[in-house]
C-alpha cells in the first residue's frame, strides 16, 4: 500500500528537493547530515513523512537559506494545528518587547518542556493522532526559542500549586522545574511564586498576559477554555497592569522563588 501523502506538506517537500538539487547533494548525502537514511529524505520530499523542526533547521544551515525552510515549517504547522485566535497570539508574541504573565493552574506555555506539554496536549486532544500531537508539541516547545533572539523582557507569576502539582510523572516535573531554574539563573526570565499561605490575594482569576509590542502597541490577553481574547484599550491595560503589579507584590522574590523550585525538585 502506498504511503499517505500529507498534502499540506507538499510545497515544503518540493522546496527541499529544489534546494538539495541546487546544492548538488544526493538524498543519501543529505540523510547523513540529518542522521537519517536517504530513503527518509525521499519521504520528506514526497510529503509522506512530516519533518522534524531540528532537521528543518539543519537543512536551513546546510543550504544557507537564512531560515526559509523554518519559516515554511512554522507556516504549515500553524495553519494545520493552530486555531486562528492562537495564530494571532503567536504573532503578537513574536513582536513583543515585554511579556508579563500570570497563571493560577499550569506552567505558562512559553516555559513548558516538550514532555510537560505533551501530557497536557495528549490529554486534551483525544482525537489527534500521535503525529499531530507531536506537531503541536513542537510548536509549543519552540515558542520561547523563536522569540529569544529579540530578547524580550519576560516576567512570570504563578501560584505555588502550579509547581507542586505533578503533571505526567515526577520525572516530567523534575525536567520542567529544572528548565525554569535554568532560564531564571541565566536571566532569560523572571519567575515568582505566590506561596500557599497567601490566602486572600487579588489573583485567583483566569490566566492573563500583558504584552508591549515593538510598534508601541500594548495589549492584554485573557485565556479561557475555548481560547483567548485580546484587549487593547488604555483602561483595560492599566487595570491589568495594576493587577499584575499587585500579584508580584504578593509573590516571593525571584531569588526566594528559585529556592522553592529547588526544594520542590528535591521532594519529587
């Protein structure tokens, strides 16, 4: 039986074939550089296999395409796996100079590891195939690497229950908490925890994020079960900025929050 062709990936496969031939490289030679077989490269070119983003970036480097293939990959994944409201959110994220986010239940999406994200996505997306789930996992896991080169200011506040609750397994949580610790220690993010003994604080609301874009625009994005909603009027932004500041005041300092993360890891 012939392999199924993923129609949405055909233009990507055609472009890979064009670039490979222009470079005078065989499928077997490209496969060696990607640590794949030549036959697998043929599958990618015929769109009977979905490309892995690491392989895509390796091909960009090999063919000196300045991120062309990575942009094509992202376009297909977003078009296939991401709802319109989330595509808008991702575009705002990529243009952001600063992001301040509060989450009462989960590790914010920008900070999620592949393993943590996979547990959440697989539990929610029951009708997706394993391959489709991996596409969404890759998209979520690559959100932070995508925006890091522009060095936006990133500040996160979460409830202590977010780091205490085991998602997936103890191993998944250890990896997730270590990821946050690493990002905080290298000054990529600021991360604060609101301790459980703060019983009457101004949060305990839906997740939200404040974003300041490079064009001067500011927006608030509120998340809910069916998606998200953006607001950009001055009173809304000012009100949510005040709320985020109040949450920061209730939270432990970034240094003390790191101590909590380390202690939580040891207890897993």
